[in-house]
């Protein structure tokens, strides 16, 4: 959470709704993008930024902040939506998404964007960077933690499993990983491309503390963050979040393939209307 803000559960619900709205508004600027992922991960981002993490919106490079590493750089639209909601990026910049000279490029770039801790795009690298960052913070005696988000498709990458072993070997109890299991990647369902189940048992065998939850259930996500933060054994922690692509917008939830989608001009208003209707239900 921000260093001077205490957020309650009802506010988390509103934060998640606002993050989804921000993502849809940015998507409309380009007419396409990784919208379904942004909608599926909004609840996790709301809990991370308004319950789980320490940071200063007015000072994104504050030395004692918790770090959030976006390994799956194509989820940048989702992280921008959260950074806007957190007050780290001005809402007015939303309209610049994806344009030349914008601080909000379509794939995350640490050199451009306040609050973006790593440049993403080549999948599979975020956890390795997080391990190095976690080690560095420990050797400096810092109490800051490293959070990293990556997708189930990245479990195809061997570097992920090397980093898993390394984090456990170094007893990185300042590292909290989040895996977005939405079972979709560019070539099809993730579990068909490269089977990774039973995931919890594998992660535990690698020496990690694991919690698996419905990633679109705010109460469950809060409980998982709290369990990871309060765990006392000297080992890295991971939250496996099962999510629904397009969450909150029924016609996007129902699309068979929505890894990267184009939304027709008239559908943006429909998407926002469906999101608002869900808010009122």
C-alpha cells in the first residue's frame, strides 16, 4: 500500500473496477491490444498496489519501496492502469497510450515509465531479474520486497525453473511471485502448449511457499498476499492466481481466442456499459 494510506476491502473493489476502466479507455485509443489480460489481472493489481505493497506515488524511485516487476511485458496496459489509479502516472496520459513519444508504450519499458521497474517483452526473464534484485536488496540490508508477475505461458521457459531453484537456494524470503494462470497464450490454451500441472506440487518441490487462489476473488487474493507476507520460513513465496480472460466484460469473457484482440469501434462503449452493469449488480 501507499505509505500513508490504509485501504479497506470495499475500496479494493472500487480500485479494481477503476483499473479495468482505465485499461479499456487505453485500449480504445489503439482499438486493439492485450485487453483481456488487463481485465483478468485487475483484481490482483488492486490488491498489490492498495493492500500489499509499500511505495510513494509522488516518489516512484523511493529507495525503501517494494519493487513490482512485470515479466510479461505485453501486460503493460494493465500495469499502466494500476499506476494511473495509484497516482504514479497522471490520468491525462492515458490518451497517449501506444503513441510515439508516449511514456506508455505498448510493451513495458523501464526507461520511459514511472513505476515500471523492468523492461519486458522477451518472456521468461522477470523472475531471474527478481532473484538478482532480491539478492541485492538483502545484501544491502534493505527491508524492501520484490514482487514479480508472470504468466502461465512463461512456464514454458527453462529460465523460469532455473530462477525457481536459485530463489529457493538463496532463501529469498523477500521475493513474492505471482503467476497469472488464465490458460491462454498466443498459440492456444497454455496447458495444451506445455503441460505444467500439478503446479502447486511442483513449486513446493522447488522449495517455495505456495498459495493458489481464484485470482478474481478479492478476498481470496488479499488472504494469499497476507499469507505470503506473514510466512516466517526463509523461502520465496508464490501466489498462483487462476483468472478469467476478459473478466467483467461478458462478451470478451466468451471469446474463444482473446490473447490479443481487436475490438470494433462500437464495442468499446458496449464493454464499458457491461463493466458498469456488473458494478451495479
